[in-house]
């Protein structure tokens, strides 16, 4: 099943694509590779999920924020390329978690994004290489994720 149809089948709703927060392009395409700039967790009303893991949120809320980043990223991609059915597979994910120094479950948080991609693209095409790290994020957003996709 193609990506746009799978999103509809699962009853998912994409938030509005966020405007760039600096001097960069949201998406760059080179040959069949699409590089997506870091995305934050934009809710359907356009607001952001903000806070630190290990202080304001636990793993479950962080997981949901990372899943929301996935929907935000899809919204940005659709805005930039017009048709999500051009997306073949997830290649690489860099997940960044806004966390306290003693929070160590960054991979469990980024699973929210990764499991969404598997739901949408399947186990083989939705599972790519991945890094999950903790850091201080701009605007105190809970999670930021950048990714690389292969296109048809």
C-alpha cells in the first residue's frame, strides 16, 4: 500500500507544516535521496510540544512527542514534494531528545518516530539506520528529528 493511502487507512492527521526556523531548506532532494531538516513536534493547532524528558515528561510522553514529529515531518515532506507516494523507504534517522543529564532512555523516546515509520512503510522499508541522543533543543521542544528517505 502506498504511503498516502496508509496514512488515511490508519486515520492519521498531519499537522500544518511548520515554517523554517532559520536559514535552511526544509527538504533537499539529490537524485533519489530526500534529506529532511530537523523537525519538531507540531500539534494540529500549530503549537509545539515543549519540555524536558526526565523533568517535564516521562518516556511515554516523549514517545508520543517523537511520533508527532513523524507526522510533522510527513506534513513538511508533502508540502515540499506534493505527493508522499514518491517516498520509497526510510534510510537514516537522527533523533534528538531534550533531556535532563540523568535521562538515559533516548532510544525508547525515538521509538515513537521509528514505530510510526514501520506502521506506514512496513518493517523492511520503514526501518532505517538510526541514532538517538540527548541534548538541549531550541525553543525547549521535547524532540527534534532529521531523516533521509529514498524516493521512487
